C-alpha cells in the first residue's frame, strides 16, 4: 500500500532541496509553474506565429491572415514530409536551453523541453493523429561519444503523452557524412544522401510517422529521413522539432547531429 503522507513529505523535501530552476538562466521558478523557463526568458522565446510556410514552418515576410502559405523553397523542391512544426526560433533562451541539453549533457533540461514539446498546440499537426513516433537517430559512433540521443529524449516524452508507440529500431544512421556547418542546402543534401536507412520497413507500412528532431536548419536531415521512411512504405511523415532557424542555414551550431555538424 502506498504511504501518501510519506510520499508527500518526500516530494516536499525534494522541492526544498532541488527547487525548479529556469533551464536557460537558472532563475528560481514557482513550484506550480509548468513551463521550464522563467517569465523573463519565456517572453524572449520567439514563437513561429503569424505568417509562416504551412509546410516547413519557415517565417515569411509577407503578412498572412491565416498563416496558410507555402514558401518558394517548398514549391520548387517539395519535401517528402508533409509539415514541420517547432516550439520557436533557435535563438535566445531556447538556444541556450538546447545547448545545455545537447552539449553540456543536461538530460533533465532535455526532459523538460520534451514535456514542453508534448504540451504544445501545433495548429494543424496533432501528434495524436500519428501511428508511431520516431526520433532522428545518431550514428553509433556519435551515440557512443555523446552517451545519449537527444531526439530520443524528446520523442519519448511525446510518445508517452499521446500514448503512441516509440520506434527506435527502424530508422538507422548508417554512415557519417562530412561536417555540415556553414554549408548551404544543396551541399548538405548531397552530403547526407544515403546516410540513413530503414530496417524492417514492413513495420512502418501505411503508418503515419511523427519524426522528432531537436533543431531544424536547412531541413536536410529530416528530408533524408522522411525520404527513406516514405520509400519504406510510410503513408505520411510529419516533423516536430524544438527549434528552427529564422531562415535556412542560419544559426549557431544548429542542426548538428543527424549529419549537419
């Protein structure tokens, strides 16, 4: 039998010894606050709202009454995914929190970011509509070096909230491409071609796949992942990521772990 008095006491002691802190600046948070950012940092996170590409989510300069426009890049080079949605722009407090998670191995920050992703309203993209959640994989060598796959941490939170299966065995990173930092979309796409593969593709036949990554820069990583997933029989692939750069290819140490770093 659960001792609720003891459990409540332990929770209170944990809150006293380890109070919740903002994952960007370290400020003390109110105990009842759900967001992992303090009000000041939260106000500095630039959400992708208003006028944006309905496919890749890129912010657009032209005003839009409903936000339902397609950017020139998605018209000229239709992606294999149906849409991309993110928490916000890869800058300021969101960038700092992602860097703490990825490069300083703050898994707790990553889990809180994953919860934030899972609770976000993505307008036309509802995670509950998808059959399976798939994280963008790391190459085994990168995984050994880092010790964890940040996309898996995020994907796990989304899968749990929406009670969807988490598939970590089908999509594989089979080769490491050359460093991608500073390269444009075309060079990145050439470098990344053939670096992902699907094992046991029959498990994804006719399934709607929700692909999860941390940062969307040029989209070369998720384009290649979506391409091989669709090739293996997936009915649809949509993407959710923590952040995206304002325009393709910009951002400090951004889309780095699929192959873009």
